C-alpha cells in the first residue's frame, strides 16, 4: 500500500480515537466550565448556537489534522533512529511543536483570546498530538 493509502487507512481509525480523547480533554467539567464562562463574557470566543453542529464541525476539522499527522508519521517514522514508543514520542514532540506552537503564538500576539484558554489549547493540543502518534505506533507495531 502507498504512503498516502496507509495514512488514510490508519488515520481513519486513529481519528476516532483522537476525537474521543479530545472530547474527554475538552468536555470534562473543569475545562468545559472555563470555556462556558469565556463564551458568556469574552468577545473573542465564538458562541455556537448548536452543540451537534459544533461537534460535527469539530470532528471534520480535526480529522483533516489527523490525516495530515498520519501522513507525516508514516513518511517520517522510519527516519527517526529511536525505536519503539520513544521514537514515536520524539516524532510526536516535533509534530506537536509544528502543529500547536504557531497557532498558540499567533493567537496570543494577535487576538484577545483569553490566556487561560490559550493555555488549555497548548496543553490539549500537545496531548492530542501524542495520542495520534501513540495510536499510530501501536498500529505500526501490530501491523
């Protein structure tokens, strides 16, 4: 199978895992409460009138990210000289830096988005990147 075919196949499975974990990271009482308060009082935070529409939009958007991360993983993982989970986490750290840092930095310097939400985005974005690479590493090991 081609690199793209492998990334699409693996990315589909990993996307579902990723969405469940992201749901837990953002849907827990603490984080959900912080976001609800921000939506009520911060002009820079978008208010969604329909939670189902938001969830569908979120899933489709994050699935594109998961496909891109899967493609990068399938292509780059053989180039990382560290074996096993350690190598996957090293690649995950690089991918998280590429994925999370630019968005965090630009939002911090160019918007009024609340710092507490930016911190949540930084942590959860990094954790969710690790979820993707760990799941991909497990698929690679099983396959």
